[in-house]
C-alpha cells in the first residue's frame, strides 16, 4: 500500500524555462538509469529478499525513489513551462515535443522509451544487491555528465542532492 | 565549474587505485603471471605445474582451473556505517542530501547553500531526517540512540505536518475535507511552480 503525500522530498522552484535542459533531464525520469527503473528494481527485488534488514531497506529505498521520480518529473515540467516556437525549431527539445508536447514521458534523452530490460530482478539476494550497486554507479556517472552539461543552478542543486542520496545507500547494500 | 578535491575530473577519478588488495602484478586469466611470495618455483605433489616466465616469479597452476591456487583473493572494501555516526542538523541534512557528514561527498564540489526556513522546508527537513534514520535503522536495528532520535524526529514531523495542514491545506488524503470543502484538489500541486512557499 502506498499513501501519497502532497509535497516534494526536496523543494524545486525553477524560474527560467529551459526546454533544452529538459530534453536531457528526462533521462533521469525514464532512461535506463532513471528513477523509474530504480524504484521498480528495489520494490520488485524485495519480494525474494530473505533478510529482514534488507526487506526493510529495499522497501524504504524504493519508496524514496518514487519521491525522486516525482522530483525529476517536476523539474521537466517546470523547465518546459511557457515554451516558445523558437525552442521547438532550434533546440534538442523538438523531437520530444513532436511526440509528447509538454507532457512528462518516461524515456531516455536519446529517445529510447523506458524499458524494463535495463533493470534486473534475479531472485538471488547477492545478484540483486550487486545489480543495485552497479545501477547506482551508472546513475552517479549519469549525474556527472548532466552536471557538466547544464548550467541551471536549481537543477544542479537538485542533481547534487540526488547524487548524494545515491552515495548514501552504497554502504548499506 | 568548481573542482572537487575528491573527484577533480573524470579521468583522474579513474586513475584512483582499485579497491582490490593483492600484490602486483596480477594479470588476466591467460597471462599466467602472478607474484606469489613464499611459493616461487615450487612444484606440487598434485598434477600442478610450475610456470616460469623470463624475469617474473613463478606460480603453481591448479589442475582444476586456470587460476593458481595461490592467487590473492580480492578484498573489496565497502565502508559500513558505524553506530553513533555524526549527524547534521535536519535543515542542513536536507540541503546537503544526507544526514551524515561521513557520507557527504559533494558532486564536483558543488554544495547547496542552506535553504530558506519556511514551514514547508522545515517539514521537509524533518521528514528527510526520518527517512535517513529509518534506512539507517533498517541495517542498524540495535542502535538505541538512533532509534530514540528517530522517534523524536518522527514526532516533530507529525506536529509540523499538522500545523502546516491547518494553515495550507491537506498533505495526505486522510487530512482532506477538514474545512468542510473538498480541498484535496486545490492548487498548488507539488509540481506547480510557486514563487514562495
């Protein structure tokens, strides 16, 4: 059972529209190393996890990942407020706009829609935990790339924050 | 972009020593060059063989596999959080993205400045501390001090949530409709851009 809380985990307030950036950040929503995949992995792996500590941990991390998913969706939504014609014709947001307009769709920045083939649930505790570690390393590497590519302070603050959360969970897995 | 002393850039990061202990040189499975103190040149009573390459030490090869039986075991080290870890105050924890200074490794040295204190950010900070301590307790269930702190923060978060809801409307479905109208559907939703709040 999940209960919705009508607030974000961390405040997001992006004043300046930036569809170009949104076209990259969307990978964090539905890309192969995005929040959707992360929450699905943890929340699915827990069913076959035999240890009480890790049943709890996978549940709590998976739940928090859903909160991150909402935050990334919020970033994309706010970055694409009041988009203008020029953004669609000149920037990388054009192809995304053709398919989704200002909707938030789980896809990688490179255009590949979310696919569960990018995650693993093996029903083996060690395999699943190793998978989680590898996934976290991939996410941190993605955050580094995004941080290098973007210049919007608020999103950078967010990326820093989410990256930090990744590092936190490493020692626990 | 500001540089981080821990990870100055991607290239340097990759040149950090691997988290594997063992004496150099270790080669791949087919290279058959392993340093192995104390066993150089020994032949084995079993069907093992001694491999000697010019200028290198030798080592017995196990008949049942490719790896020599004296191959050093890899020792990956994953730091495990100790009990009584130092903690940030809740508001700082929220802006740093972790409750624990020991786990605070900023991305590219970028650090969020402490955010403005509002009823919402205070609630976020308390709930974040609850999430952090909750996960810590999942793997450290016997840490009584942390458990007591968890209860304390959870209590404070509940009070802060009730105070916020009384003023700004429901945060959870169960609190909706208290004012006689169906306020659950009222703006703003969490993804809406708001100047303040």
